[in-house]
């Protein structure tokens, strides 16, 4: 995309970087990008609702085991996270619109195949294909956004983009519950297809293409190292969550291997004369602090979203559809406040706003200690609304800090890094906080299970793996299992309290990082020269 480079006279507004024909339709373009983003984010949250149905034997479901269900989710996450950085680089090089269209087509095809999967193995493979498509969609949406909005409007546009992410997370369970009430389990995937088709048509008509005008030589070694390192890291995190043991040699070795490969990637980037990403960006406090903040806030968000669904359904007895409705305050607050977060940042500065918001999120996480087996649900709704408002004042400013720290032509790389840390943080949150929840729950229920007469040791061990497993055993025991139901509810609530405190602690760490390193006001963005180029120019002088 051509941009204007005419300097503005002193005292005049900055020269427009975006051509008039694109500037006039920028909000229509943003709506199209939001449609593409919606299906990618919504798909993961919608699948969680369908897990129980997919586990049911045919013809209702696929008869998937617990392990197969986990990999139906994790196959998507693994491919998605592993290819995010690569897809951002390809967008900068080949054109973000082309990459976005490719991702949508692949995602749509994977959705059709997943909807008609005949076995759990097929579902896992097709979910991986959907992850491939999603990896090419998400970074491109933010990169295109940065190239159709002027700098002064980017915070507002990114606020809308961030609000859309929060809305999609909450809409998923509602949409999934409605679909499963009226159709078969495959409908949760097939619903993506009409949205993909609409997005493709709108994309072709409205969205301009853009790319780095001087991408330099391709860095195949860097690309390969980034993919291998991210896949190993995310796989290790997922495996640690499954085993609820991060000290297991398989888990520890895989995570260590991933970190080692990523360390080699960093060294390669520093020594290469044509790096995939200039590591010098991480020397900028605004960039590094924002990257850390986005990872930590998603660590807390995804971990809490994971366990609260079980609380609402397994302890309080709400249906999947009702559970989705109960998450709406979290999404509504993000949708209301995210586009307006820039107003608070303009007045108080990014550091003050993000620090206060991180502490607010920590307080609402700790507020979950109020939740018991009979606490009025409005208490949770208030906490969720306040939590969503806090997150709405974190994600847009830190995303702006990341994207405006880089030149416009490197928007794909910046968006990819933003999404990589978001995804790794969220995956780590589910794995670590999920492991904490599982371990605490087992410790709390085990003495009750051990005291059950006539129940084999293997059945008692299996029943302690989750509240769903315990309730299943209680159901099979009939009236004699009622005391076990009460004990399971109490043990799970205690596990939630411990996990909520862990999540609150992570949010406090995020607040300290932001307070220490995020600048109060953002400086001018680099126009074209990368940090490496700037250092070379300085040396020449």
C-alpha cells in the first residue's frame, strides 16, 4: 500500500500516511477484520461447550476419550501458536490481505471437515488444520488495521479490536449452547462457514493489501527455529497441564528444549544481517513491558475462564447456554470500555492506567473467594463486570504500545509477537492454574473417596481426577452417593479459592512490571528504520 511521506510544516497536523480512498472506508474495513477475528476466537470458546456431547457414544457424539477431547483442543492451539510468528513474517513479505484470505479459506475448509469428522482422530487432524488457518488470520487483522488507520486513530481502532476479542470469548458458549440445543455436535464447526464466506467477499471488496516495501532476504533458519521452539514450548506446557506435574521429565525436558531452541533463535537473530525480527525492539521499555503485560493478563484471564465454567455447571447446575449468559458481563464490560480506554490513557498515561487496571483485575480475582456453593450469582456477575472493565483498560494500551513501537511496515511481525505472547500466556494459564485446581481438588476429595466402602482402588483414583469424574461415581452409587456430591462441591470451591489467589498473584506481578517499565506517555513511532539500521547509521556517523 502506498503511503505519503510528505513532511508537514511546523504547527500543522502530521501528514496523512493513509491514502484518502482507504481512509474513507477505514471503519468498514475494521468491521470486516472483526468478522474474521470473531470466528477464530469464537471457535475455541464454542468448542468447550460441545466437549460433553462429543464424548457421548455415536450416533449422538464420537465417543471421544478424555485424552482425545484434550487433543481436539490442543491440536488447534499447538499449530496456531507454532505458526503465528511465521504467518506475521509472510504477511509483511507477501502481503497481509493475501495471507488473510489464505487463512480464511483454510479455516473454512477445516471447519467443514471437522463438522463431519467420523472419528476422534479425524476431528483432531481437522482441528489442527483449523489452527493452521487461524494462525494466518489473527496477526493479519491487526497488521491491516495498523495500515488503514492514522496514528492518532490507532488507539481507538485497537480498542474496538480488543473489545471484539473479549466479546467473542463470551459469545462462544452462548452460541454453542443454542446450537447444541437444536442441532448435532458438528454444527459448532459448520456455523463458521457462512461467516467465512461473508468475510471473504467483504475482504476482497474492501480491504487493501499492504506489505513491507523492503523486506530484505528471507531468513529460513530463523523461521524454522521459531516454529520448532514455539511448538516444543507450547506442547510441554499443554502436557504439564494434562499430567498436573511440571516436574515430569517428559514435560520439563520438552519445555527446556523449546526454550533452548528459542534462545538459539534469539542468538541467530542478533547475528544475522537479515533477521526475521530485530531483537533490538525488546530493548525498548514500552515494547518489552507491554509484551509481558499481555502475556500475564491472558494467563490470568484464560485460567479463570477455564475453572469458572466448571463451577457454574458442575457446582451450581446451570446449562451450557446459561453458563454462557453468565459470562456476558465480562464481555460487555470489555466491549463498552475497550474502545474508550484511550481517553483514560490520554489523561493519566499508559503506566498509571495499566497499573491501576492490573490491580483491579487482581482484586476481582481475589473477590472470587466470596463464591461458595450457595452464593448469589449476582456477586459473580459484579466481579466479572469489574474484571472486564479492568482488562478493557489493559489490552488496548499495551497492544498500542507494542504496535506503535515498530515501523508501520513491520506491522505483521509486531502483531505476530503480540499474539504469540498472548497465546503462550493463555495456554500457560490454563495449564498451570488448571494443574493447581486439579491438585488442590484431589487433595480435598481424596479422603472422602478413600472412605467409600466397596469401591475399587482404580475407580476411587479415577474419580479424584476431576469434579465431573467424582459426580459420575456419585451418580452410579445412587442415594448412597449424595454425601459424596456435597463433598465434591465443597472440595471444588476450595480449589477455586486457591486457584483464584494464584491468578490474583500473577495479576499483581503484571502490575509491578507495568509500573516499573511501561512509559507514562508513548514517544513517536519509528517511521521506517529498524533499531538495527539506526545503530548502523549511528556507527557510520
